[in-house]
C-alpha cells in the first residue's frame, strides 16, 4: 500500500515539475535591432550597427544576450514586469544622460516582458540629467 502512495506522489511531482519548466522556455525572446548611435547597456559599450538580442533565465536570474558588431555580451537585468504578450514590435528605450546614450528599458512585447536597467554610476555619477529619450525598434 505504501509503495502505491509513493508511486502516485512521484507521478504528481513529475507532472508539477514539467509544468514549471515549460513557462521558462516560453520566456525566451530573440530579435534584431540597428543602433544609430553609440550607447551603453549596463557595462557594455555598443557602437552604431546591427545587433541580435535574446533573453534567457538562468537559475531564476533573467539575462539579456547581445551579439553583433564585434560584441558578445551578457547583461543582467533590473526589475522585470510581466505583461500580456502582444503582436506589438519590441523596442529599446534609450535615455540621454549627461550627453551619453544609455539603454534603460527593453520591451520584449511578443513574450510579455518589460526589462529595466539602471544608469551606471560611471555615467550618471551622484546626480544626472536625463535630457531626452528615444526608442529603437526591435523586430523578432
């Protein structure tokens, strides 16, 4: 009788784990963008050019991967907002800080994720002035 109870528990546990693993793969996103100016994304300096961006979750930590134009980088994200996936185009939000362009947000609309990034202290210092924002479209 005990063996049957363990077998049922084992099957239910396996089904529960499979259900948890499936949404993680659904969070992955891949897109392309063209950066018209130099910009900083976390600690990475991106020159103008074409790039590929993708997302992944490793050990519960969301990561952004950027490749292209001689760059291969992993970027840790700040807070992530979960939204309803949509057919809208993704985008990068670029903020000009003290004359330097900084990527402060990445919207992966098709998977319903909105990633935020802080302004590096090396750029913003103790205080900063954000002059203007621009959007760079990301196509999947």
